[in-house]
C-alpha cells in the first residue's frame, strides 16, 4: 500500500505521481498550519509563555498568536515556513520513493500480493529513516528560525540559506544533524500512523462495499484524523526532546549534553508533563494538517494518475 493504499508502482511515472502529489499536499498543509507550528515549537523549547496580565483571552494558543502578531507581525507567525517547505519537497519525494520500493519487496508472492501490518510498519520505518537523514538539516534551521529572538544576545539568522551556511561553519556537521537521534526515534510515528491509516481505510472501504482508492473525502478525513491523533499521542515526547536539542546552538548556553541528558533533565525538572508541552497545540496543528495532506494527496494523485497512467500492476492490501 502506498500513502493512499494504491499499489506500489516501481515505474517512474508512478513514483513521480506519488512524490509530486505528496510534496504538493505537504506544502499546502504546512502553509495552512504554520502559525500553530511556530507556537508548538516555542512551547516545546521554552515552555508556556507568560502573556499579558498573566492571563489570556480564550486560551494560551489564541493568546500566543496575538502576542506573536503584536510583537513580530505576520512574518513572525510564519517563521520557519521556508525551510519547512524546502524540507517537505525532498521529504515526500524520498519518502514515497523508498516506501513504494520497500513495499514491493516485502509484499507476499501469492495472487493477493498481501502486505501484512508488520511488513507495512517496516516499510514505513525504512522510508522514514531515509527521509529523516536526508532532511534533518532543514528541520534544524526551521526550529532555530521559529525560536530565534527568544534568547537575547544571539545574532539572528537572515534566511534559510544563511542559517545553513552559518550552522555548518560554526557547528559543523554535528550542528546540522543535532536532534537526529530523537528524530530517528520519531520514525515510530509513521510506523504507527501509516499502517493504522491504511487499515482504517480498508475497513471503511469494506463497510461501504467500494474500492480503497474510491473512498470519498469524508472517509479519508476520518481515517487520517484518527490515525494521526493515535500516532501523535503515543510518540509526542520525542518531539520535545528533538526540538530542545535542535534549538540550542553553538553560541547559546548548552542546557543538554545529549538525548539521554535531555530526557533526564526534563523528567527531573518538569516531570511527565514536560514531555507533553505543546501537545494540545500539536494535535490542533497536525490533525487538520493530516486531513488536508491526505485528502489533497488522494485527489491530486488520482488526477495525476489519470493524466499519466502507469503500467498495470497488482493491488496490495
């Protein structure tokens, strides 16, 4: 199964359809939810902010949006969008290419070409590892851009490219790959989300007595939102650890010597809630983002396939 449970396609046209539709859908979703992503990252790194008069109208999230807009303008609400978009393009291209190839290798040899839940998890994990390693430097830049200005005395980055050059010059390859270990641990997220999403789609298609690739927008939204909430809640702590390690730069005071030290200090100083800072914001951000991404992907993939039909192949469930 691919992202939308279509059969894996080893041919260039099929891979291009998957990568193109996935990248476009990811960019649409990232642009839509970027302000919430900024808040989530700041919550993860610096905790819940003290807002005006010690209280907020409505909620911390609404209050934080108002504060960022008041102090930094619209630009502040979209900090890190450029590296996010730049990361998503190769992110989905690498992910779908690896995911499709691994599934074609792991599917059964019988007529059904069945892909077990475990094999699906393995394919998702392998693709996730390749993607994480390929795009980690851009995620480091995104985190730094979203949190810069919150620490006095640090010269801000001017752009995505200048940030990449400066980090490489000042911190070397280690700086560009800071937070890689917890990011790789986050592969568990896609290993849970993708098989769960596809199993839910399979169930809904069976209930509606239709093909998986014929499901409507409502069913895709249900499958994507449920699988995203489930996976995000189970794997969220790694995001907090990753963001804190990525945020501390060469010139900032090192709070953590590594992933183990970060986990230990967060638990000692903040307890279990410390690992779930920004989780509510994350769910508010990632759930609609997942719905937008998956639905956009489904519709765009069907459009591209109709334009560039690929060679017939077995359907994998």
